[in-house]
């Protein structure tokens, strides 16, 4: 993917130098309100095993990392290589400024250009702001696991959402 520059906003593939900020963002964003279990990186190396450089698109506002969209094949199966699962996080002080929408737009373009036909994600039914955001970005509910998690004293559904792309007839096997 080529770097995208829109005024003071830059979107580019993640690099090794981003790891510290990405870990800090994960620790801030992924809470019991947004994920069914705590996200704990034991070390920088542990993080890099899960999210190596290039497996995310990062957004920088005036050079400051403000968010990312992570992506990857949801399984190791060749028959599933046309599908890309995404996750997104934006620092609270940068939310509601269009950065998340631009990150989703960038991953849609990058995925479609590489033969990906479907973006998918998972979100907790209790996370209404995220559900509304994903709908605005063109994702539709594809299914849900009822009462899949028990969080904050309540049962919560896991919602599966997807967005179809026009990525051609390739199988996405070279997407990275």
C-alpha cells in the first residue's frame, strides 16, 4: 500500500517504530466495554508476533499516531483468503474527527486492490457507538451469537458484521 496524505493526516502501513504507541493505544481502547477479555501484551516481542509491521494501517495527525486498522485472514485456510477480518482503534482525543472513517476507507481500497472480496469484524452488542460507526461505514450485521459473554453483570451478544468489496476474481492470497 502506498502512503496516503490528506493535509495533516497520513495513513501508512505500520512500522517497527510504531509498536510502543500501538501497545499504548491497545491498552487504552480494548477494555471490558469493547472486548470480551483483557488485552495484555507480555512484551514488545509478544505484540510483534500478533501484529507484525505491515499488518496494520496507522493514521498520523501531524506526525502523531492517532489510530490504526488491523487486518488479516481470519483463518489459515486457502479457501478463506478472499476474506479479511479488521479491527480498529482510535485514541479518544482523535475520535469524531473522521479518522476512523478514513482508516476504514483506506483498508477497503487496499483490500479490494489485493483481491479481497469481503471485510468482516466482530463487535459487542453493548458497544452501541461502534455498531453505529460500522453501519455508517457500510458494514451490515451478518449474524450474532446470543449471550456469548458475561460482562459487567450482563450477558452480551457478539455481533458479526461484514462489508462486501469489488476486489476482482483473485483469491487474496498475496494480501499482506
